[in-house]
């Protein structure tokens, strides 16, 4: 508060457009989803009817829905672990160099971010081309004699999920690298210097100094990553489309199918509520971390 | 210490540096290879794309694919739509976010904490949840298959991030500036427009780029809410090409280059502000 009643009230006026916009575009739609999850709402039927928890009973009896939860967990956890471990490794690799190495390290931070800037659609088309049965990878593997027949990577039961994870990691880890690297830069040099005088090895320095200083950042990024991966739709829809045999059908794909291919909006809403509950738990941790930071600063 | 030991240490030092440099180059190559391949395939004749073993650089160069897509009406319309929607999303979210961020940074009022949580939480909503009501509401409101509908949806995606980032930029401006402008007879809105706005130019650039990129790249809502030829976005155009039975790969790659190049150019010119905005912003480290 600066001074006086007038300023306080005008503070609220400043926030009014934001508030109205966010309520109309997020809170209202969310409430609609939650309410709809208690209704039978099949698009070809004119009427909707209140069926209370029946939608939830239906979705948890659905084997495919349970399977899609498992696929989601597999996808989200593999990607999160790979994103952050790769980001940490690269940040260590480029950390605190002097002279030319320092300049190269610093500019790498700027260059490596480029894949993250591009659209998931672009990533999907490039990998569709590379992984094509007649594409680059099959071509080279065949020339090297490692495979006899070209493998349709994105349509194979063993490899589809692996490739989806690889594409996701390729596209999104630069962002995490950038933020972890920025956190590395905030660790004061004196700490390393005094550790060096005490004869600490590089590994000790990392686990005793660097990691404790950046662990908060890593935690925050983990939560953010989980949330982003939970909402991932594009890359799966445009490469495998959820196949083969539903092995890459994550919750997002499943909801999309239920709503926009089967037109069962009520059922899709209740599936959405399940995702919302998972996301809320993770958001809660994220917000707690955010608030703790705010108070320190 | 004699000279041979010193030179040994020096040699070891150079050896490590050389290894480090080779590692860096290999890594850069691995990360950029898919993008290199995209460009490389866009400038070769079609029969050259699937030649075995694939040459990394085309034997013959041709810009035919670019000529074809740049004269294709669908591409022109969807490029225009993308630029139009992204620009208006940027302007809209910067306008609402900067006003809101100023309020959050400068005033104390009841419920400010809850409001901040709410803004943070909206960033976390799984987008697929919002598709259902948006689809329903937009059909009812006549916003379905309209560019305006997409702009509204995108502003709501970018608003939380922009607001929180700009709040941290506003927080870095000393309060004494506001107070002196108030003493000079400036209204709160005058203080906002004349004093504070010009000082957070870097923050505006950073969040503006973020909003622009988000709107430019978003696929899920674009593919649901803007489906006709007239309103289709560039990424949806590319997505529809991937789904076709026989894909014209050189044209597809040329259009992905078309969809990526503007973002890379903007990023290169605004790199410094963008980096600062992202790392100091809403993701609060």
C-alpha cells in the first residue's frame, strides 16, 4: 500500500480487467467441466440427465482408461527424469569456465534453446520424416547391417513409446537446461574456492555445494515439467496418434477421443476431473515452493 | 620446478580443453541434427529425400518446394492467420497483464495473496480440460471457427505467465519514483503509463515474445476451434499434411521451415531480453 484510501481502491481497478478475463476464461469453464462430469451428456442426444457418480464408475471400470493412466505415468516420469538429469549434466559441463570456454559455454545457453522455441508440430513432422520406414534411421541401420528389414518405429509395439519420449526430451530439455544453468550461475564462487582450499574433490563440491544451492530450482522445475507433460497432446497425436494398440494413449489423448470422436462430453468431463485432481496435487506442491521462495526474497 | 613438468601440465590442460570442445561440438550436432535435416530436405528434389544411403547434403539443390508452398493459397491464408492471431494475442495479453501486474506490484489489498495463487494455478490447468467448455461455449457464442475465439483462448493461456513476470519487473522499479510522480500531481494511471511502463521495456519485450511464440505454436485449440480453410492456422495446416496418406515431404519440410524461421529470427534479435524475462520471471528460481 502506498498511501491513502484512494490508491488502494485504484489498485483493485488495475486488477479488474485481469480478474474478469481470468474468471471468464478459466474458472467458469472449469466449473462447467466439474458440473458436467455428473451428467450424461452425449452430443447426439438433445437432453442431458443428472446421473451423479455414474460417469466415474464407468471410467474406472474401463480397462482402457486404467491403461491410459499407466501410459501417462510411464511417459511423464521417464520424460521428467531424463529432462532434469540431462539438464543437470549439461549445466555441470558448461559450468563456470573462464576465457574462451566461458564464452562458448555462455553462448551455448543461447543456442541450445532453439528446439524449445519451435512448434511441437514441427518436431512431429521432422521425426516423422527421420523415422519413416524409408527414412534416415532405417536407411543407415540397414546400410550398417544392423537390421534386415526397415522398422516402422512409430508403429511398433516396442519402440513407439520410446521414440515419443526421445522426441519430447529432445524438444523440451533445452528449457530446463537454461534454467538449471541460470541457477548454477547464482552459486557464489567463493564457496568453491574455500572448498578447494579444504581439498574437496569435484564430486564433493557438486553434492555439498552446488546441489543444495539449486535443489529448490530443481524441485520447482520438476513440478512444472510434470504439469506440462500431463497436458502434452500434440506430439502423440501427430506421430503415433495413440497407437499401436493404445500403447501411447495418454490421458490427454483418451479425453480428446472420448469428447471429440465419440462425443461423450459427460464421460470426457469426468475423465478430465481425474486429470484435474492429479494436476491440482502437483500444482499445490509447486505453489508451496513458489511461496516459500517469495517469502525469502 | 623444472620446465618439463610445467609443459606437461600445460599439455594435459590443452588435452582436456580439446576433449571438452569436441564434446561440445558433438552435442551441438546431435541436438541440431533434426533441424539441419529439416532444412536439408526442404531444398532437395523429392526423389533425393529417400535415397539410400541418404546423403547429408543434397546432391542437387532446388527451391521448388518453397516456390510451390509460397504460391499455395492455403499456406498464404494460414500464414496470415497465424501472424494476425499471434500479434493480437501479444498485444492483448501485454495490455491486460501490464495493468494487472502494476496493481499487484504497487498496491496492498485484501485477497492479494489468494489472487496471486489463483493466477499461478491457472497456469497449471491441463489444457485438454478447457477444450470441452471452450468448444461448447464458442459454438453458442458464435465464436467457433473465428480468429477472435482463438485470440481469447490464447490470451487466457499467456496471461498468468505475463502477469507474474511483469510483476517481478515492476517490483524492481523503486517506489520513490511513484511517490515523487504523485507529489508532482500524477494520477495512478498517469504514473503507470508515463513513469513505470517505459522502465520495464525489457520485461514487455520478453513477455511479448513469450506470448507470440505460445500463440504461434499452439496446436490443440487451433485444430479444434479454427477448422475451416479461411481460419486455419499454419501449425494446423502442417498437422493436416502429416496426416495425409502420401506426404509430399519436401513441401512439408519447407512449410515447417516457414513456421520456424520467424521465431528463430525474433529470438536471435531479442535474445537478451527474452532470456532475462524467462529466467527472472514467473518460474521464480
